[in-house]
């Protein structure tokens, strides 16, 4: 069963990219703040970790806007450089909206049926195997956990938009009856208590988001995007993030309520903040900069690079 990795990457420090972006928009709100485009400068280490910790990967699709790192060996048989015009509608370009890009990733040429979607702040820090993402028959692994939305910025609208579609289409009580042992599963640990607490509420108030790379089946992705093609096209044509956007989480939420997944443990990965010591037991880490100042960001990323450099040496993905 071939499994591809798809990683979305933008170098927000690139002067040419900044000029292009400012031609369409110069003001930054919290949906499109500088931090959301800030490059960690650690893509090199992402590739090194893949080679060491996931050598079984079939293909790596690097999705970018003609921003190929000078150190990357684009002739490597596992690397596929994907520019936005290769799979997105031309009248939606240029785009600076990751939600828009997500609407069309299933159209990437040569994409395997089973793939894992990464942002560039998601790292494989320990050896991982195919069955951490999919079962042996290719069904994605996931956690059907309940949660509540605690809005602190406009990005919360994306959660609400995805959730509104799910609640309009599915009845929570019916779903729980059908998927009871996927809603309550021993692999979830303490999440089961949250599920029990939120069980009486009539609708889904949010799903537990693992904040790690998400495993998808292309057929499921296509099915959801075709079913919600109007919303797909609306989001896909927003050059910048808008409060009406949906995201790839809609595909995930749909598969949860339909039961098209296999329960997994929460301990496989987690969200950590830049500057925190990496946990020893997790395999997957998403590193958040918590909207820290540029000076602090530079200091913390420098220290992290030094730590990674000691462990992960030059890979075959580099020239």
C-alpha cells in the first residue's frame, strides 16, 4: 500500500513573494497575520526526519508557489514539486490562503490513494510506521473526540463553518448509536470523559483536533469536496483567509461521523509550543510559535535548529 506525504510550504520571508502578496493585500488581520506565513527555516530538517523516521514513504509532494529551496535535490525520485497552478483553478491564483489550497489537493497529479497531509510545522521526531496512519486495509486512523469551541480570534470561524455543515447533514444521536464504540474507545484514554460530559448536548460543539498530520483517502476527499462543491469553490477562490472559509477538516469530520476510520491512541503525537522541550514519547509534533515576537521567534528557532542539527545529518534529499 503506497502512502504519499503532502506538505504545504511557503517562505513568507521571500521578498519576491512579499511583493506579490502586497499587490493584492497590504493589511494584515489575525486571519492573515505575518505569523501565519512565517517560515521556521526548518524544511531541511523535515526532510531529514522523513528519511530517518519514515523511509517507507512512497512520494513527497511539496506544494509551493515556485519557492523551491536551493538545497533541495528536485531530481530525487521521491520528490514531486507541485506549484499551485498544477492543480488549482487558474482564476483562483495567486493564492495566499492555505484553506484554498486544501480544497484541491486531491487533484495533485500522481497522488496516491492513501496520503498524509502536513503543514511545514509538523515533524516526525521518532520512527513511525505505516500503521500509525492507516490500518492494513488502508483505512485512516483517527480519534472521534468531542470538544468545544473557545474562540479567541477569527480563525475559529473555520471550525464553526466545518461544524455547521456536519450538524446540518447529520444527527448527533443517530451517529452515536451507529458509531458508539468509535465514539467511546479505550484507545482514547481521558478523551472518553470529555465525550461523556458533552454527550447530552444535541449537536456537535466541536471535534477533538489532534494537531498532527492527518491521514486521508483520496476517494473520501473527492467525495466530500464534490458533495460540497459550492463551498469548495468559494473557499478555493479566496486569495486570503476569510471568515467564511472551510478547510480540509471538513473531510475529516465527515469521515468521523460516517465511521470511515479506525480508532487510534492520542499518544502518537501532540501540539507543542516553540521553546518547550520536546516530549520523548511522541512520534509526531506540531510546533506552534504562539504569536511570539520576531526576536523571540528567531532565538527559539535557532536553538531548535541546533538541536535538530545534532541528531539529523544531511539527507539524500539535499544536493
